[in-house]
C-alpha cells in the first residue's frame, strides 16, 4: 500500500520526465507544504494520509482563492494557471459532495438539532457540530455553512 505522499513523489517524477511544467511545479509546491507541516512544531514527524489530504485541501483552496482574486483583478492568464493548478490538486482529493447530497446531510442534521431543542439561526453551531464529522474532506466549510444557514432561515 502506497501512501499519498509517496504517490505525490512518484507523480512528480513522472511529470518531470514528461516535461509537464504545470503538474511538476504544482506537485513541488504541495510537497514543500507537506514537508513544512511535518517539521513545524517542537519535533518533526511523518504526516498520516489524512493530514496530507488536509494540506492538499488547503493548497487547493489557496489556488481557488487566488484564481478568483486574479480574475477580479483582470489578470485572466494568471487566473487560468491557478485554476489549472487547483485541478491538478483535485485529483488527489476525494470526490466532493454534490449540492443535493450536501443538502440531504444538512437536512438530517437540522432535524436532529431541532429534536434536541435547537431553534432558528442560533442553532447553527449545534447543526455544524453534527454535520462537520459527516462531511469532513467531502465539502468545503463555506459551502456547508451556507446550506446550514439557508435551511435554518427557511
């Protein structure tokens, strides 16, 4: 069984051999972020696959935010590059939940929270506590919060 980090290393080697500049630079930056995470703190350690996945998720989110910022700033070429890097990283992440699947999970959580006596917008914290473990790594926090807010308001 290969770890996610070793898969990244293997894919980096392949990308370098194929002279795929976009993929190789993206994987290099991601592996650097993983290494930085491993040596942060009091002692260095090997990250688990889940921790590596969190780093990749964080890097992908940075790419999305940068692409949006470049697009708003009128730098379409740079925005396209950031989007392409995000797509490379998405290959290493689990498939994201669809809007329908996410709404279904949140609806169940809202029902659970209401059964426990939570009402209205103040119940957001309770609902998020129920939803987050179920959707961890499968949906971005902002998306989840937006769905929870809309269901609690409506």
